């Protein structure tokens, strides 16, 4: 799967939260893993949740 960065923090300290577009028309979000129990989430098998700063998603939406 090829990824194209469409929104990121540009932190310069290695991997940072970011939003990518894939070559098959989906979106990949890189962020901090959310504990489903702390966030009161019910996740089906195979799914996970990540947290990113709001401005990163706003940048990705503006670029899209």
C-alpha cells in the first residue's frame, strides 16, 4: 500500500501523528493508541482507535 502524507504536525522529531491517503482510496491515521476502556469505546475485532491533535485533521481536510 502506497501512502501520501496529507496532514501532519511537522514535529521533526521522528514519527508524529499524521494523516495519509492510500493508493486504494482510503485514509490511514497515525496517532497515539487510545485505551478503549478509558475512552469508553466498544471496538469490534480488528479495529483500533488513535488520537491525533485536531489541527492535523483540519490540515488534512483542507488539503483533500
